[in-house]
């Protein structure tokens, strides 16, 4: 086993250990309810599996099993492709409720092409060495597409937050974009055969450079996730207010979100009257079972969700809906007990005591928002 291969094994082993630690940390946070990022967690799982298989590749190369090594290397391309897919889904969840079909379709198509190439090679007994370049090129396209979209979303978050966490995220994502562009360019040159031959050693330094970029970018992204536990939720879509009304339409709880440079000022009692009037009109014209679920007003969306046994209504004012926002609203409502619902609907509502209980639940369900808990109705 040569020295270069041994160094690669050591570096990748350290990377895999760090990644496993972060996976355990994030899984624990998910179990206790502090964090809920299933797409990103799955992305890290596939990166971890890909790293383990890459270690196996190095070991097979070092012991002379070159054909087996190439097959495992192809599996690594597939695993990293799935990792990029779930990273892409994570950033979609930050900006939309459902990803647009064309974007999601592109990602699924690229993954399907890579899997089809590998299956075809095995079925037709084609040397894996002959198709590995194509697998890597498709993986590069997958990475460029997903990470470019991630950069676009992260940049929107940076413009909104301008904090250290989003700055590090942008740096990490930019490094990963450079990784896939460099990797794709090198393998495109190999496929075209110009100006180098496929096995020309002049291209090997660029392969090593892309690997260094990949490890550096992923390490920054993971350490950023480890240190800033809520950074993965940094929404590029502002959430402004939470309002809870009891079954009589009375506003019993109100909290605003602190967003640097953005202030949404309105009279909450007046907007309560507007909601009540619209809800009454809907019931009168469309039937008593009709529920007001959403209002679009210029650059704002207002989401209404009924509480248990119609004991009240939660209204959330945001720029637009996202997957994370919808999931957090569901988690928040599930934590409101029947006893709390009874307090919300008492003839005389103790708003101060009620707010203390609801604040704890709101903070747990929306860990990624800086909420002003000093609001008084």
C-alpha cells in the first residue's frame, strides 16, 4: 500500500468519524424535538455511507482487487447522487411547500440516468471502468444543479439575516460548487479525449484538488450545522406573527418575530375583526363547515389552522408558506393539550399565564425563529 493511498485512508477515516458524530448529534436532537430536518439528515446519511464505501475502495486498491474496487467506486457515485438529491430537497423545504415539478424532475432524471448506466453495465457485462467516467460526469451535473440551488437559497437567507452562520454556509456551498464544476470539467475532458488521453496523469492533480474541495466544503457545512444548531432552518422567507383566537373569535395570544431590517406594523385588534368578518362571510355563503385556511395579501400569506375540536384558530402571518413552516405549525398544535384549550376558551382568559405556557411550546416548535416574547395583547 503506497503512501498516497495511506494518507487518503487516514483523512477519509477522520472525516467519516466526524460525520458520524454529527449524525448521532442530529438524530438525538430530532428525537428530543429540538431539530426536524429529515431531508438534510438523510443527505448526511448517504454522504456517510458514500465515505465508508470510498474507504473500502482505497482498501481494495491497496490489496490489488482493482475490478472490485471500480464496482464499489460506482456505488459511491450513486450514494453521493442520493445525498445531493436530499440536500436539494432540504433547501426546497426552506422556500416552498412542494418543489416545482421541473426542478424535482431534473434531479430524479439525473439520478435515474446514473442508476441505469450502472445496471446496464452489470447486465451487459461491460467493464465498470468504461462507464465510471460517465457516472462521475452525471454526478457532477447533479451536484452543480442541487448546490447551485442551495447557494441561491442560502444567499437569500444571508441577505435577510447577515449573520455568521449564513456566511459560513455560503462559503461552504461555494466551495462545493467549485468541486463539482472542477470534477465535471476534468471528466468531460477525459470523455472528449482532448487535449489529454483518458488515463493521462496530468489530470490526476485536478482529481485530488476536487476531492480536497469536497471534503473542505462538507466539513465547513457540517461544523456550521454542529455549532449553530438552528442554522439549517434559516428561512429566506420571513415569518412575521403568530395569533391564537379562541372559539368565540377573541384574540388570546400574540407573538411577533424579530427580523433585522423588516417591520410589519399593524393593529392586531383591527386585523382580528377582519378575520372574523371574512370567516363569518365564508360560513354564511359556503356553509357552516367551510373553514378559512389561507389569505394572500400582496407580499404576505396568512395561514389559518383549526385547533383540537375547533377550540380555537392559529393564524400565522408570513411572506409565503414553506415545508418547514407547515411542519412546525403541525407540531405546535399537537403540543397544545385539551387542558390548555379549555384555558383558551374560559369566560375570562388569564392571558399572562396562558402566554407563559404557549411561549414554551412555540419556542420548542419554532427553534429557528427569534420571537419577541414581551408582546402584550
